[in-house]
C-alpha cells in the first residue's frame, strides 16, 4: 500500500486530505469509494497515478517504476553536479571588473 510505503499513518493521510480517519479506513478497506476530489487529493499526497487508486493491484508496478525513475534522475543530477564542479575548477577565473 502506497501510504504504508511512505511510512504514513491513516491519521496523517486523513489530515492531509482534510477527511477523518474513518473515511481513510473506509477507502482502504473498499467499504467506500472516494469521490473524485478526494481521489485526486489522495493520489497527489501519495504521489501515485489516480488510476492506481482505481485499479489497485493491477497498477502496482507503476509505483516501482516511479521509484526507479526518481532514483535514476537523482543519480543523473549527482553526475551533472560532479561534471559542473570539475568544469568550474578547470576553467580560468574571469578577471574582476574594476570599479
């Protein structure tokens, strides 16, 4: 479950979507379906596609793919920072302007 993967409690999710914890419990147990506005809020807070909320298990791989994409982007950003630091260190400093 996406909420649990984020280490979030039902109380925390309820507060973030401005609902009571009973609503979150009902959504998670499929007792109630969240209205569109609540579904969008839940998807945004949990950082999952709204379709995942509707499809459940069938869309589960999307979470893994998203995590992998984020990991790769972070790795790429770190490499770019390293390259930029090397370029800055290797380039001659521009002369300062006199006032």
